[in-house]
C-alpha cells in the first residue's frame, strides 16, 4: 500500500483534476483529415480565377479571402478582410483593413497588399476570370497603412458586393503571370498538388479567425458520379459533390442545395418568327417544365419562370412564368400564322450538352414539345466552344433564327450581374436592342437599396412578359457526406465549400 | 531484316508527321480556347488579350511554322489547362499507362493462351463450349458497364476493393480487369482458331501417329506455328491499351494518357493534343517494332526474308 502525506495527496488530486480538465477541454488545434470527391479539377489555382465553380470550390474561403463576404442565405454584404467601408463620393470607396492578418508566407495584410491584389485582378493582360464581374474600370490605391481607396470610372453602388469576388493573393505573387501556388490569408494553406490527381490543403496555424477543426483536406477528382457516390458509401471520401438523385436514394447524409443556376432559352429576337411576341408566347406555353424537371432532370431542377433565384434583388415574388398549355400554344401559333408571321421558318434549337447532366435529353424533349405546337425545330448539339458563336456578340447577331439553351448563375445578390448581360443592348450575351430597356438598366445600376431592387424587378417582369428569355428550371445540386463529419449545405455550397464549416461528428 | 526495319521506321515517321500536321489543323478548326477559358460575358478586350498571350492571334500558317520549328526541339508549348509544359503533362502520364498496359497484356496472354489451347485440344467438348461462352461474354460486355458494376459489387457491396485511385495494390485489380476484358475474349478465340488449324496440319497428325502426347504437341510444336496470328492480334490490342484506356482513366481516376488526351480535346488544349499524339505515335511505332522482332523470333522464315 502506498502512503501519501497530506501535501502529497493534495498535489496528486490537483494533478488528476488538471489531467481531467485537459482531457475534457475542446481541441485547440485542428486534427484529422478529410477527402473530398470532386467532379472536376480546377482549371487554375490563381486567386484571380476563382470565380468559376471548379476553381472556387477549392480555393475560396479556404486558401484565399476577399475584403467582404456575402451572406449565403440573404446575400447581404458582410465584413471579412475589411472591417468597415464607406463611400466618400459616388465613384470611390474607402475600405478599412482588418488588423493582425497575415498571408501564409508571413507577409502582413495592409493597404498596399490589398491594392496589389485588386489591381492585379484588373490587369486585362492577365485575363483573370473575375475581371468580367466589373463593368467599369476599377483601381485601388493606398489611402493610409490600413485604408485602401477603390475608385471606379462610373458610379458603382454595389462595389462592396462585387469586391467579395476579388480574393487577395500575397504581394509576393507574380504580378503579370498566373500563380500555380496560391498564397492567401484563409484558414488553409495550399500544401500541394498532383496535377490530374489531387490538391491538399492544410490548416494554417496563424489564421486570424476561428481555428478550423479539420487539419487537412485532400481534394480528389472523380469524373464519374457513381464513383463519387461510391466513395462515400465505402468510406473513402467524406464529401462528394454533384451526385445524381438516383445515386443518393436511401442515403441518410444526402443534402440538396440550390445552385442559384437557372436553365433558360434565349429566343433570337432579331429575326422572324421569333421577333413576334405571339410566337415566343406559343413556345413558352408549349414547354412542360414540370415534366422536364421531374422526369428528365431527375429532380435536379425545379420549374421556374425567372432568370434569377430569391437571392437576387431582381426576383419577382410569386411569379412563375407562362403556364404549360399546349392548346393555347397552338392557338397562338395559328393567330401568328393568320397575321402573316413566317411561323413555318425552321428554328434551330442550339443545345449545349455540358450545361448539366442530361442537358441533351432535355433539349430533345423541348424540341418535341415546341414541334407539337406547330413549329419546325431542328436540334444542333454543341459544346461550350461550339455554343459560343451562337451566344456571344457579334457572331450571335448573324446566326440563323434560333433558340439558344443556356444557364445562368448569379450568387452576387444583385441583378446587375444578370439583367444588363442578358437584356441590355450592350450585353455580350444579349440579343435585345431596346432603348427604353437600356435606360431602365442604366437607372437601376445607379440606384441603391429598395429602389434598386424595385428597378430590377420591373425590368425582370418586362422581360418575362415579353418572353425575351424563357426560363425553364432552377438547378439544384446534391451533396453526400460521410458519417464522420458534419456539414450543412447553404446557398453558396455549389460554388464554395468552406472547410472551416466542416466539423467532426461527436 | 535490318533493311526491313529501317524501311518500317521511315514509313512510320512519315505517317506520324502526316498525322501531326492533320491534328494541328483539325484542332484549330474546333474554335478558339478563349471562349472556354474566359467567362461567357468576357469583353472583346479580354478575348484579344488571351489570344495574344497564347499566340492564337497569329495567322494559322505562322502558328504552324512556329509549331514545326518547336517540334524539332521537342518543345510542344505550354498546356493551357494544366499550366505546365505540354510534353511534361503527356510524359508524366505515360509510365502509369505503360505499366498498366504491360500488366494487363501479360495477364491477358497468360489467360488466353491456355484457355484457347485447351479449347482447341478438345473441340466441341463441354470445355470448349464453356471457354467459347466465356470468351464471347468477355468480348461482348461493355467495359464501361463492367467497370461500374465491378465497383458496385466488389467495392460498395462487398468492401473488398477500393473504388478508384492508386492508394494500394488492390486498386490495380479493377482497372486491370477492365482493361483485360475484351482482349482476353478476342485472344482466346484467336488462339483457339490458330491452334485448331495447326493441330489439324499433317505434321501434327504424323507426330501424333508416332506417339507424341497432345500436351507436348500443343505447347512445344503447334503453339509456335500458331503464334503469328496471336502476335498480330495481341500487338493490335496492346496498341489500344497504350493509346486508349479512357474508360479506366475516367472511371478509376487512373492517370493515363487516354484521359489526358480526352481532357485536352474537351479543353481545347492544343499543345497537349499535339504532344499526346506525338508521344502515343512514337509508342505505337516502338510497339510495332517490338511486334516485328517477335515475329522474327517466332518464325525464322521472316528473319531470312
């Protein structure tokens, strides 16, 4: 038997208590690793290219961060690397930089670093993906050590929202060339890449915010959806993206999320018969969106009459678009024909096959539906490159009369990244030439708050009434997670998955 | 023989040069990569900057002249998609492709030759019918279906194998089996047919009458004389394994040349398409050389002629 003195006993009890307290305390450092099965490898890992889905899913909010961040539920702008901002005049904004932030290479974040990152993204010779989000020339200058001034050539009331898409790289990043080793301020540093195989991110000890729970994330690319789903079932992966509905049946950890993407048709308005409203209405009435979404899209879409989702300020509450009514479509077709409209002109349905899984079959069904109303429709299947001359000006204006299949994804919260592009006479993807609409778009771009939302709603309603675009389905995504982790999908999951939101399951 | 091989090399290189020229121009007919790498609403200035950066703003003949000059230095340019030299992108995929193809072909021969020979030794027997059924089945099953069903049964339901990747030796089983599927079936039938013909030849019957065993006849004498069609078909299938194996790459995420080439076509990565065609072309030429040498080893008449 061991004899303990009073002081010895006290020390022993204290030590035991300390040991228990230590064991019960939450982990202060990240631990464990997860595997994410992704459908596509990033085409670029440079911070200035991470507005595309494949790039952003790995980098945004993990490796690199921006001055502001949009709320995934409401779309409201919130602080991130900037703590506050103001607009001293209608063409410039002052952003105060968060103190105590360092890049993964140890460089402190200050106004000079922010100005470097923004101006680098705006360099047209670098051809950054994010550049097209800025309709007007935008430059950044150092106002003081921790305040940066961003100046726009034209007033931009939603610049704080737009700047949420400019992720900031370390000032040591090459200024005139793309980087293959991104260095940011995010909770994870870029630990390695095996091209064609994987990317590894490791928790960054010096992160300014709350430390993440997961120490390491390994992204692997699996083009086949069945394999991604199987990897969850076998425990080889913890998160699998873009899973078809049939692969998720019976899976307790399946989560559906809104992608903010909308599948729509764009009528070629410049040529008959699509320059006639009755013809466009006949086409819109002939499409049975509910059947398309339920049967051919395998419930990966829901019928919609709008080009944007509820997240965007141009969303028109309760508007569902022209209902499916084949008899009405036939009547409109006959009415247009009687009025001398060349309704017998063959219409090319330009089917972009890589819009979503099953896009070609959906296009074939749309072709049949429109033909049932009386039209002659020929199908032309194309990939993105083949689609481009049909979609973009100036080539799009000289194409034969056509209905273009397309999709649009806007998670900015603001209609300015949607309506000018598709409805303005200057929009690259627009075939609309309407001076009145242009004036409304210009006025909306300068408005702010509820006035801005109301202006975009009015523009959207006009476009839908005139069938300038024919939205078909709001696209949804499906995610599978393993039993080891907890993750709640949100409004941004489709384009960015923050590893710091992934937790170990208790 | 040397004269034959040098003639073969010359004609192969001319064919490869022709294919390279055709690929260069056909690839550019598919459209500018700018439309793929830039956002749909990218400005004209961005498109022009992109084309300028990668030399697509130059007239096609000028691009071709530059390409030819660079090929002689084995410089195929920079991969747009992988952002590294195209030659490196392609060559890094070759070792895995060749290793997988070598393993799959070796196992294919190890399976097909005994199966075909046994079937030929007992024509129209139960063994022959079973082997024929097996070979027809394997030659007919779609490899994509086989790969996915293999994953669902062996990985998901039974938990015996990993679904994909290259984490362990076990991850080789499904890719190798998928790659072997069609060649095993076809080669078994070829071996059976060639062996049947040889076993019915007069010298075999004569040897049989002298008391030689079927086993000794088949594996010592007949197989060597039946080798030429087997080598021809095996060489053809090996070429397919080297330049293809797209299914294996796509389903099992195997980093092979097939997937690199398919990705390059989808991504309008002209430099990688050109480097890939060149490297695969060289590999196929070398493989044909190997087949010619094996022909000569198998049949002395070819060496002499």
